[in-house]
């Protein structure tokens, strides 16, 4: 009795090395990004997410609509990956053949309905941030040396005076932020050798200002990292409690450590963006 042998399907492959981001420098800031995953849709059907760079096998043949979405780490967490909702999709038609391999170099942009109520790159004269209650010697220095995010462009360096324990760097007041869990993200490039903190000052129409810590980061071991901090829940819950007239300030905070306390914290930030729909 003869045995039937089922032929295995030889897949085609799509190779995606990295995404690139296009921006309008004046209205959307620099092209800095940390896209770590690709989410693949084939003929509008979700096929999976893959860490970059990657070869993606596809068993179907002939021409197909391939849609790629950029994936990032939500709030810097390795185990929380999401399709970043602020970017466009990369959309193309590919002829997929046996033993074929197509290299795709996807380019994405911010969606046209993205709003940027806060945009700070430290290269111009204007600033969206100020030091809260500064003491003599407190400063945010602009540096453009080897410590900067991009050499010959300014980044911000935090410097604490001898008499300062904590330094708060606060944004301008932000009003009319979206509630109801609408996408709201803080993007920032940073480099630090110790913990620093990101949070919100919340000012309701009636009542006292509240300090709302959101995230504590750890040392980056001398490397620049990018953060996509999801603020939708925090902002939405505060608006629900205190009303639509509530205003917010984003803060970065560093503090001295050791015994005696010394300013050994090195924090640099750049390309700060708050964006929502």
C-alpha cells in the first residue's frame, strides 16, 4: 500500500531591518525613534509581531497587500509592546514567490491629526521648561559635546547646587489635554547614571496642586535611550476627578544620594515631545 506524501509549502520571506521616521523638524521635532518591533498585516489580516531585525515567512504566493506597523516599548517596559498609534502604516504591494526574499525599508511619519502641545529640543532660544524654585547654582546647562544626544546639537544637563537636594524641571502649564484614554504620549531621549523621575503636577480649578509621580527610570549605563511614556490613564483619571479645566505640568526630577549627600547624578535629556490626537 503506497503512502501519500503531502508537499510542504516553501515560504517567501520579507526582511525588515529597521524603520525610519520622517518628520517636519519645526512642527514635529527630530526624527529620533526607537522602533523595536514590526507588526505585519497581510491583506488586512494580522499575521504577527516580530522583533527587529527579522525575516518573516509568508506561505501564500502572488501579489499581496503588506501593511507594516511600528512597534515600541510602552513606557520603557520590555514586556509591554504595542503598535505605536501616533505613526502612519507602511503600505505596499509585494509579489511573493517560492524561495524569494524581499527586503523592505519601511518609512513612517506622524499621523496628520497628531497635536504637539509641547516640543523641546534645546537648540532654540525658547523653552517649554523652567526650574521649580531654583537655588543659587541650580541650572540646566545646554551641552553639545560628546555627552549630547547628537554632537553639535544641544542637549540639557541637570546641575544641582550644593544646597539643593531635589531639582524639579517643570513644563509650562498644559490645558485641554484629552481624557477618556485617548492616546497621549510623552517622548523623550535621555541618558543617566542613576534613577530619575517623571511625573505630573495637577492643578484643578478648585483645590490644591497635586504631585503625581508616573515613572522611575534606572541608569542607562552611559547610553542614550528613548522613552514612549503613556500618560493617557493618569491624565484621563485626573480630569474625570477634577474637571475639564484641570491643567498639567510635566516634570523631570533628580535628587542627590549618598551620605553625605552629593550631586553625583548625571542626567541628560533631549527631544521632549508631548503628543496626542
